[in-house]
């Protein structure tokens, strides 16, 4: 395994993961709950909270099952399972980052429109299902991604604390949206957290390559590519941040460095690239007015 240098770095990526995924789920649930509350549908609102609780329990069971399965397998099989889980987590978080980067700005308006349409049709079941599936989807992504990151950490407690802190902040934001007291720029929020998550995912890819080698699946590119021990000094705060957030190791091999660069550089460019800005409209000069001006000249 590629253990993190200290317990501290696991706190940072897991906090961002918990916050990012939690806000997505909380946003959907908060908007739905607010709509039901305004329309006096307390019965449906109770069903929403029940559905959310069930989804959370299912996600916890998934996380516990993955952790238990990983520990009970032989060492080589553990490395193989970590490789599969890590690769799956990177694929999921990449899809989520790209989707949110395109749809974040209009997400709230779209959700409000769907909720209003469901209520206009006299059915709240669609809203209950929407809340349940939102929490289940984001919770499943969170469980897989957190298991991958925490398994790569020397401090399970630190990683878990970071995740719980991020989720708690996300729940508070969701409650604020539900009460109508919180409004913030979703586009900027998801872009900022997306940039951090790309670095976390790139670091996780390095771990995937390492665990694939340990499992006997990848034997190419195992020559040391660089000596970063001067920068990534084990036991220091600087090393904790570089290893925990960027995934950098003191002595990365060629395969690890290549996957980091091939993933991080294009993804960071894609997210940081300015979205299509609306150009100011240029008012055409009326032909008649232009002709009149010419005559008076």
C-alpha cells in the first residue's frame, strides 16, 4: 500500500469529498422539502425524511461491507480489491465532476421546476423517490470514494472525522436551503471543490497503480521516475499536505507519475477553463437614422 505520511492528510480529502457529495444530496433534499413545506404536504415531508434515512443506512452498510471484505481477504487479494475499488471511485468522481461543471448553474432552477410539476400533478411520490435516489446515489459514490481514500491512510479515525465534518457542514447547508436562509453561487462552489477533487482523484490513481503492481497486475513502468524526498519529507506538515491532497510520494515510479500527469493536467484545464461568457450585444445603427445623419453632415 501507499500509506499517507500522517493522519492529517486524510482529513483534508475526505472533508472535501463529504462536503461536495453532501451538498449535492442536501441541495436536492432541501429544495424538495421546502416545496412540500410551503404546500402544506407534511405527510409527504415525513416520507421524504424516512426515505433519506433509509438511503443513508444503505450507504453505511455498503461502506462497512467494502471495508470488511477488504480486511478478510488475503494480502494479494486485498491489493486487487483496492485496485478495483479505487479505479471505480475515480471513474465515478470524474463523471460527477464533469456533469456538475456543466449543469451546476441551472441545477437549482431545474430541480424547482421538477418539484413544482410533480406537485401540480398531485403526486408527491415522485419527490420522495427523487430525494431517496439522490441521497442513495451520492451516498454510494461517497462510500466508495471514502473507502478508497481511508484505506490508503494510516489514520482511519482522521479520514472518518474529515468525512463526517464535511457531511455535517453539507447537512447544515441543506437545512439552510430548506429554511430559505442560505443562497450561494453553486457554479463557483462546485468549480472550487471540483479542482480539489481532481487532485485527490489523481493521487488516488497513483495508489491504484501501486496496488495493481502489488497485486501482480501491472509490472511495467516500475522504475523510479524522480526523487521528491526533498519536497515530500515524511513526518512533516508539508509532506502531509502534498501526499494527502496531491497524492505525491517521495519516490514515485514512472507509471505512477504518468497516470497523475495524464489525469490531472487535462481535468484541471477542463474545470478551470472559463465557461462560455455572454458577449455584450452590439446594437445595430438604424439605416434610416444613419442616412439622416449623412444628409445633415
